[in-house]
C-alpha cells in the first residue's frame, strides 16, 4: 500500500499547465466516473463518497480548467497553489474517521473545495488561509453554495484558530518539517490530525496523529508531495483577519 501511494503522492500535485481540458459526457457522468475511480483506489467510507458526490467541484476550479473538473488530478487556482487531487481529498478525509458531529479545523483553505467536502460530513468547519485573495474567493464560492457551517479566516495556519479550540479533527493541506505545536495544543482529547510532514520539500510523509490519554499516537500513511506552508512555519510573521 505504501509503495502505491508513493506513486500517487508524487503525481497528485503535478498539473501540466499547457494541457487542454476536454470534457467528455455530462458533469454527472464525469462525477460518477470519478467516484468509481476513488472506490478502485480504496476509498470505501460511504460518508466520504457521498460528500464528494454532492460537492460540485466545477464550482471551485478556474474557468480554463472547467472541462477537467472531475479529472482525478490537481489543478491550478492561482498564487502558485492548486485544488488538490480528488483522491488525496478523499484519502485525507477518510483517514480522519469522521462520524458527523465533529468540529474540524482546516489549515490551507485554497479553493474551498476540501472545506466543502468536510462540511458535508461534520457539524462545523473552521478554515484558515494565509493568502487573502484565495480566502476571499473561497468564501464567495462557499457562500454561493450556501454552506452555513464553514467559517473562513485570513491568517497564519501555523497558529491554528485558538478562539474555537479544541477541535475534534485537524487537517493541514500544506507541508512542513514538523507539525506546528499550536495545532497539537488545539487538538481535542481523542482527536485526529492529518498533515504531510517532512524536511524534503519534494516529498513528505502523510502523517496521522491521534491524541489519546494525553499521548500522541503517530501513523505514517503514505509518501506524498504537497506545497509548503508559509508564514511562521518558514520563519515569517503575518497578520490575521476574518
């Protein structure tokens, strides 16, 4: 399993910017094809599959890439960032083992797609994005789609969102050399955190942390390749606003 995910992880953040996206069939057909592909890769949680089926990914991609909204690939969203590959969204969501009543913190809002998938499953999503333009666009998309259980903040994800801690689950969609200590502090007892971790900027370990009886249980799930966290994770300090 680890060796397979290594291949997936390296491919997941690669997008050929010059490639044209040609849609075949309707978006409903393309969405169903994507769901079947996710099942073939081991995504089995019915809540995760149902969430991905309900969220219109085309609402979160840039216009030149609408034709490949349901391709199992990452796509550029501006500022050097991407909307994650659907398989990675599904893998990370499934790993959190969500039941439905959780309060979840997401670090790295990006397009807003991952937050929307989480919001289809859980009670509340708090998502932090360091890039103001991306946060604003994500908030507009999520508002248009009537997601009332998502709050977006412009800020440094390294610090989390302490005003609303503790969180039952935390998902970090950018990599760093280590898990930011404030995120561990904001994880509830019995909670789970998933994040790509590693010194290497081109490859990291998708790491699942469970907080149990005051201790941390760490599992390494896959080799992946994610964009790097910025801000305090890289030694820089930024401001915050909602």
